[in-house]
C-alpha cells in the first residue's frame, strides 16, 4: 500500500477553509501522534504543577535589618558651648 500520493493536509469537507492532518499519509499520522503526545505531556505537567507551570516560591517573611552600632559614644565631658566670638563674626 503506497501512500506517497496522499497529501499531508486535507481540506475540511464541512465547507470551511480549514485543513486537517491526513492520517492516510505517514507524515500526517506522525503529526497527529506528536500533537497528541505534546498535549498529553502539557496536561500532565499542568496537573502536577511542574516544569513551566511550577508556582513561584513564597517570599521569605520580612525581617528588620541588623542593628549596627558603629557610631561613637559621646564623651562624658561636655563640649564647650558657643562663645560671643564664634557666634557674632563681623560681616563683609
């Protein structure tokens, strides 16, 4: 049985401009099988939520940054206050 003269795609008989895979052609039958395997694989991946359908991991809860006490402690002796000379400088 030689199927080389059969087209890979056949026109739909329902009066539409659609085409379908021709199962009488070996390449058309292979395309049908590959399409079904691809669809079944995608459905299984979606049902198990793996692969590209894997949900994003939940973000870690917020935690405040660690406290950094790198500043210097004030000295125990008070600093001298402002004087009349430092606050009232003559203007230009």
